[in-house]
C-alpha cells in the first residue's frame, strides 16, 4: 500500500511518529493522540484550517480523557461534539 505524500516528510512517515508517541498509551487515549498527530502533520499539505480544527477537537478529547481518568469519570463522555469555533 502506498502512503500519500502528505504523510511523508524528509523520509519520515507520519505513522512512524504516531507509533513512537503512542508506545505508552492504551485504548482510546492512543487513538486520540494518533489523530492529533496525524492532523497536525498534514495540515499544511492537505486541508489547512480544517485539519487544525480536527486536531483541536481531538486535543480536547484527549484532555477530557485524561481528566476522566484522574476523576474516574466514564470515558465515553469525552466524545461529545466540540464547537471549535470558540477556540479561534
């Protein structure tokens, strides 16, 4: 399978970076962190502001997931839609 050019920079693939950054994460948290990295990696080469907004949305989910762990809240609450407009 061929990797699109917007996932490669200077011989480094986004998936390799995601793997390194998520080695010590599990489940939902690893999935969310991987998406943050993916959207920040490609925003200049694919969807611009739309990808930045997606990264922000996933960062908020990551924050909520982390807070849920600390306070033992149900992790499913982190997937509530986020209005990224208020962060612009």
